[in-house]
């Protein structure tokens, strides 16, 4: 019997000092708190497995328009939505992933459906959505997924000719006069993820993202790639966030597992190493990870990472740099 743990993130991003919470941040914190309360409690009672916990946690964050996943996903260069998601079960290595979704209300539900089916592991675009439709998953108009905030960030991205992702975390995009830091080049934020350990000592990981504002149509990020943005096995579970290309090139999530298995490094050291390896490739970001003993870390090399922990019945949420830098016992 293990003591369950649930970690969630709502994306990492930003360069330079943290300016404190924006007026939209309380909504993000409330969403994370509800998830940690409800899903954490169910995990503790043994009512749900780690796999169920990460599915539910990510699905609720996909429903929160303030995160960059599901409704509220950022817009690509043409102003369209295209969403990526993946999920992995530690005990048997079962996985499901999907990319380029435009009408699926909950991309993580489609990834989970593929995991449950066993084959194929990853599907893209219309073919993937046809499978979701046949499975009875909720489908929506693409326009419904586009929020005013994301439309404003997209317009600002177009006007400033920024690099992809540069306006993703601009909470003031709708009211330019209030925007004091629109000139700051920022990394994307708002991708969501969860990792969990259940009472049976089993782990799972899940990640879902709309990618980066202004990405070229057809671009696929790390969030839907098993081994890059998501990984779970019998030792660890990991969900990553940051500029996906660097996480893909370093196979970051699987790299985490290998370093943890094959070296004497602590969980915290492995987390730092993985982030140090993605950084030179332009991939500043963060990750959440835990092991089968319930030790956990939530490191990030960006200005902020929306993050939350449920452990031993205690809930912690945070956004900017934290002096305590939540760590488990590692
Ligand atoms: N990793 C995501 C991507 O590159 C973005 C993010 O985590 O914010 O698509």
C-alpha cells in the first residue's frame, strides 16, 4: 500500500523576474485547487487509479479556458486551433497519443481511448477525430475552442511579428493599455499535465497542449510524444512543458527515466540535469515528476510554472519562483 501523490502543472514560461500574479491567475489557481482536492481525495481513498487520476485532472484543465489546452488553446499562424495530447500508464507501458486535433473537446480523452484500445498508439488529425467520434467522445466546433483571450494574443502576435509562442502568456493582450511587458519575449505557457501515484504503488502521466501561438499549421509539439513530453513506468512518471522542439530532440521524459534508473542521481538532480540539457536547444521550461516512493519534484527554468501538489492530504499551489521549491523527500 503506497501513500498516493498527485502533481499537476499548467505550463511553464517567461524570461526574467516574475511580476506577480495577473488578474487571471486566481482562476487558474482555483481550477488547480479543485482538481487537487477532488482527485487527490479520490486517490487517497483508493477509488481511482493513477491512470484515472491523470485523465480526470488533465480533462478538467482542458475545460478551464485559461489554460492552453482544450478550450482556450492558443491559435496557430492561420488563427486555427490544433491540439496535442498523450497519456501513459506505468505498470504496463500502455500509451495513447493524438495530434493536430481541431474539434475534440477533450484531447486527453481521445489519447486515453487509444491507450485503452491498445492500437494504434498515436493518431493525427481527421483520422484521429473520426476514431473519437465513433467512440462517442464529445466533439465541438473549432470556433468554440477559441477564446477572446487567445484571439487577442494571436492579433498581438501578428502585429508584433513575434516568434511563435511569444504572446502565449500575455494576460493583458485584451487590454493593451495595461500591458506593461508586451515587449518581453516570452516562452509559451498554459500547457497542462499531471502525474500520479496511487495506493497500489502504480503511476501514470498525461500532458495536453494547444502548442504555441503562431506555430505553423501542422506543427506537432512534445506534448503528444511519448518519451518527449510524457513518460511513465514502474520507477517514475513525468510530464513536461516548455518549447517542445528541445524536449523532442532530447527525448526529455524518457531521458529522465533512464538517468534515474541507470545512475545514482536523486530525483531532484535528474530533474535539473534534464532541464539543463533542453536549455541549450532553446527549450527552457519545466517538468513535474514523481517516483514510486512518493518523492516528487516540480523544477522549472522559466519565470513561472503553474503547479500544484496533493500529498499526504495537503495541497500546495504556486506560480512564480518559490523559496521552498517544493520537493518531496528526495
Ligand atoms: N510543450 C508545448 C509545445 O511545444 C508548449 C508548452 O509546454 O507550453 O507544444
